[in-house]
C-alpha cells in the first residue's frame, strides 16, 4: 500500500535473536537425554581407602556365609572339601578335642620290671619265676583317668567295662579322658581285653574317628606307647592302629566301648 513500508527482519538480526533460544533448547535436550553431566562433586567413598573399607564387611559376610554353608553340609567321602582335612587321616580340622594332662601322664608311668624269684614246680624242680612288671595297662589307665570304680579283686579290662556298663558309666562315642577297652582276643594275646587311654578325639569326614591314645604293656613288658593314632568306626565298633608298635598288625580289633569318669 502507498505510504506503508513492509517490516522486514534482516538475516543477521534473525540469527542474533534465535541463538539464545537455540542454545537453551539444545541444553534442555541434552539434560533430558542424559548426555549432559552436572558438575562433578568429589565423592568421599571413591578413594581407594574408602573402597577397601567398604569391601571389607562384604568379604567378611561372604566368608561367614560360606562357613555356615559348609557346616550345614553332611560330611561324607564325596564331600569336596579336602582342603579342610588332613591328607593322611581325613580329620576335620578344628574339630579335635584333647585332654591336657602332661603332669598326670608323667606321674602315672615309671617302669618297674618284675622281680625274678625261684620256686619249685609240681615235679619238685626249682624254676625261675618273673613277677608282673608295672604299670600294667589297667593300672596305668586307672591312674590317668582317676576312675577307681568297679574293683573286683584282680579285675580284668573286660570285667571293668562290664561293671562300668551296668553302672551307666560307658559310652560308644569317643570321649577325651576316657578309657577305650578292646575286647578279649586270644589270637592276639589279649585273653582279658586291653585298655587304652584316650588323649584326643577327632571326627573324620566318613563318620569314623581318629583317636590319639596312650597305653602300657602292649608288649607284655610294661613299656609305654604314647600318642599312637588309631581309627575307630562307631558303626562296627572296630579299631585299627595307624601308628605305634601295633600299627603293623592291629587291624579291625573289636572295641567294647569307652569307660567314663
């Protein structure tokens, strides 16, 4: 129209006006998409010392959970936990229970050979006779335990166990400080049985026990066999010597049980 000039926005002015708006839109889009990061704030937990401190409780919790899981599993010959067991005996580490009686052990043993005397036999011939050496196996076992019950004159180990059993003082479970009585075995020179003192009991993975025992007169000369290891099977009540003078032959001997204090 005549007299009215149309308003035109130059390209330069348009660009100047649109730049702030465009920058604002781009910043908003970046923030919403997660590409733009706010200014970093120092994190006190990001230091190596803080990370180690945070990881320590987690490691302890994991170890405790692993121990609880292991303890809840029934131990058997196929349990994949060989690292926790002695490679020779299969003993579950940390489960052994022992008696610390070194003073008593020393006081209960002093070898006294039997005295030799002469006497006439039935035919009137003079012969040499050697008396019993000391301490005999039963006397030593009584001394170590302090169990003075069931004295029936010249009591044999089998008689002692039978009397203690009637009195409710026996068990089939290995117990430190008890007396394990081996049953009579004429073929092995034990017609009246044989007692051994139980120093230590250790459960095995397969349900048997490894025992550390001490006994005298194993050779009929009252010598002392200390800390021999034997394997005891509670299901069959059989004992096998693993070490000591009897280790070469004493296999699957029958046990009557254990006499308690």
